[in-house]
């Protein structure tokens, strides 16, 4: 069963029981990624390293290569 199918089943059950529907799949993905980034930056500060974006170097390197794998 896919995430969308499970969401539809859960939404139907919530409607039958009069409870609020669950959040749609993927709604909080960006918030979770931001939380991971913030935690990595916080850990870097505690370790005495610069608090740059943890994936900035890899992203910059990939962009300069023209996006080739």
C-alpha cells in the first residue's frame, strides 16, 4: 500500500469516527529537513567549527561541475 492509499484509508476512518483527518503525506518534509540542518549547525558551534550549512560544500561542488553525477 502506498503512502497516498494509506492516507486515504486513514482519512476515511477519521471521517467515520468524527476525528480530525491526518496530515497529508509529505506536508512536514521541509520542516524536518530544516530541523536537521539547525541541529547540525548547533552541533558545529558546540564543536568550535563554523556553522555553515552542512551540505553547502557538496552542493557548491556539484553546481560547479555542471550537475553531472
